[in-house]
C-alpha cells in the first residue's frame, strides 16, 4: 500500500525533544538494565570465585568496594537490578492481565521508574 | 529454544531470580558475612549450594532469552546477527562451566 503522493508529514526524530510515554521509559529501562546486568555476570562470577578461594580472596573482593570507580559501577548495577526487578514484576502481572488498562499501566510504570531510583538511593546510603 | 518455550523459560526463571534476589539481600541485611569463614560456611551449606546452583541455571537461561531478544530486535544484518548469537551462546556456556567449577570446588572444601 504505497502512497504515490510525497510524504509531507513533519518528521521529528530529535531524541532530545521526543517525549516518550512513561510506559515506554519503563520498558526501555527494562531492556537497558537487562543488558547491563548481563554484562556484569562475568564480574559477579569472578567475585564469587575469588571470595571463596580463601581469606585473602575474600579480603581482596571486600577491598574492591573501597574503589570509587567500583562504587559508581555498583550504583549503576543497583539501579539495573532494582529497575529490572520491579519492571519485571510489572510485566509478569501484565502477562496475567493484572493492571492492563491504560491508567493503571501508566501509574505502575511511574511506580516502577521511581522504585528503580529509590533502589540507587538505598545503595548509595549503604556503600558511600 | 524459541517461541512459547523461550517465553515460558524467561518467566519461570524470572520468578526464581526475583525470589532468590530477595532472599539473598534480606540475608545480607540481617547478618552480612563479616569473614571468609562466615561467607564460605554460608555458601557451602546444602541449602545455599542448591539455591545458588539453581540461581545460575535461571540467570544464564534468562540472559540467553533476554539477550537473544535484544539481538534479534536491533541487529538486522544476518551475518552479524548470527555471529553475535553464536558468541552469546558460547559466552553463556563458558560462564556456566566456570560456575560449575566454582560450585564443585566449593562443595568439596
């Protein structure tokens, strides 16, 4: 179904100007946090291995968290884990048709986005 | 693994991962292991050894479905898509073998 007329509709793909719906932000956040969590897996496995190798290994892994860069990465992972956890529960509920009307879906998306940020704040208090 | 099976695997693993995460964080909040001995004892207890094994099975399966979906959505050129999917599968298998080695060593100690 190709329209012969030239398409004169305005195109605005400026990512800084497009306002995505709150549900889309929760959704893309779920993807981005998922990829970040995936990338963290080898480091988590490495820490598990090192921390179980003996008292020295355990001390080495504990000492890692004194490093500022590691602290920042930990906060990024705390957001990822919190957002992925809550957005994931929201998707599971949507799967079983809980909260699928638009108003509720928007509210729950907002709640999920806020809980992700609260997760980082809690992590900040704990590690900084 | 595709279609309904992948969808179901993603959801079942998600439920386990969520449960394990809550259990793990709450345990750390109540009584964080302060020494290697505490940590090692806790991780090698039979409950935790089983729970951790299931955690990594769920985590790596969940990562496979999720990352596969992301690659299929965003990587269009067929050769690149196939290459990345193969790298993903190999990477996850290597991680699985690595975890198995850690958990078997831990159990033996």
